[in-house]
C-alpha cells in the first residue's frame, strides 16, 4: 500500500495494519517482496525492536534492508526478525539508542533528550555528522561491541496518548505512563509511575489497561500503531496552526542501525560507506515523510477516530522542562565519557542557536 494511500484511508485500514499477521520466515527474508538475492550472497541477520507492520519503524527497517541489498548489487541479503533487542545474536540491530541505556545513560543523547533541552531531529543529524557526535557515539557504543549509524526517526512532535485529557500537573498523579529513555525519569518526577514497554506494545497496553497513557512518536507513527483506537486525547501537539509542542522525550526518538563491530571490521571500506549512505538516506526519508504527512495523519486521526489534540498545559510544560534539565545534568555527571558527550552536544546546540556557551553544572550520580 502506498504511504499516502495509507494515511488517507479510514480507521478500518489502520486496524488491519496494526493486526497484520506475522509473515512466515520464508517470506520475511525478502520483506514480503519476491526479489531473489544474487547467488552466493552473504546473509546478514537484522533484529529490529519493533513488531511487523506495513508502516512506521518496521517499514523503515525493511526499506533500509532492501536499500543495502540494492546498493551492494545483491552481494548482501538481509533477513529481518521482529521484536528483538540488542542482546540477540543478530549481526545488525535496528532500534533507538535507548535500548542500551541500562549499560550507560549517556546513550540517551543519541536517541533524544526530554523536554525542550534537546536537539531537533535535523540538528541531531548535523551534530552526529559534523559536530563530533559520531566519534563520541562510536566510542560509547564500542564498549558494547557495536558501530551505530543514524537511520530513522519516530517523529519530531511526540504525542502522549491518554483516555482522559491532561489538564495540568495533577493529571499525572498516580498514573501509569509508558515513556522511553529519560522521559521515564521525567514521568516519575511528575508524580506518575513509569512503565517500561520497550519499542512495541503501547496500543495493546492501553487496550488492556496496563497503562493510563503512552508516548508513541508523532502523528504518523501513532496512526500506524493504532493507538487511537483506545485513547482519544493526544497531548504535546497543539491545535492546528499554533505549532507543535515538545513531548516527554522532547523532539522524539531517533532510530539507528547498529552493526556488530565483529561484522563491521570484516567489511571493506566500500561496504562500510554503502551502509553509512543507506542509513543516512533512511534517516532523511523518515524526517521528510514526517514533515509532509504529519498534517494528513492528524486529519485522519481527528476525522476517523475523533482524536482531540492539545498542547501541554503551561504548568506541565514548565515542570517538564525543569525536570528534564535536572535529569540531563544528572546523566552528564555519570563519568568523564558522559561529560564529554554533554559538553559537545550542548556546545553544538548553543552554536546553532547563536548564544554564548553557558557553564552547565553536572550532577554526579549518588
């Protein structure tokens, strides 16, 4: 189905998309496409953090895999497995850097920071490409045996989906809220209980009442996930014409193609360049589609599901920013590696905004 057609369809197609049957292993090897690989192709196993779906991050992973196969003339064949974490035995992993947070909290800088403190998606790519971010990310990820490459994004205006409206800070009290990365720390500080759902399960968790609210990317990702079947309130993106707001995870979540260093080291310089180029193109495509289709997705969500979009109440927005600043400062104080990443990240952010660098106080972990 064409992406534009998908966005223009009514709720029935959304339900069908989110309840699609898992393809069998033979079909999945080519992502549902009958494109045989060249004889003697090297097989790479890619584990993605998402369930099979015709749209959203799963589609980005499949598109990226097919692009690498095409750019290498069929010398590589990529087989994809869904709902996998970085601890699987796959050669490649597609998901956000938040998946590595248990090993080091500074991975959050490469996935997305909470509140208004972080870099917008395009600026994040610039920091990684030319601001020193890639070298710092390589250094951090190498401790776990991975080579990371920016390769996708869930949308720059993340939405908090809930059954009841968020009217102020009091709306968080006692609520169970699913949010990735440092957004979970913000949720806790606001008086709610953070729930870890991983990269999938937001819609079903709402349906089963395991959570009261879930942050799940922008309007396009939310439409693909089917979360609006259960929750009719989307907070974080203001009414049409007044501009988007920032979510618990600020500007949304960046996704990355992670290559095992043991595999990366065997690639030629040419093949490394191919993977890097395919990942960069995938990231830019996700950003472009989000910008172009965001309004269309909102119209479908409002017209077909009766979704009500709202900006964060002012007291809540202020609290999110204050807590986010303290949370980031806490992470920056983890160790010397985290401090270097923080200094580079915010130095680049200050340079883009044209303001003088401000001495940021880090808070060491207790």
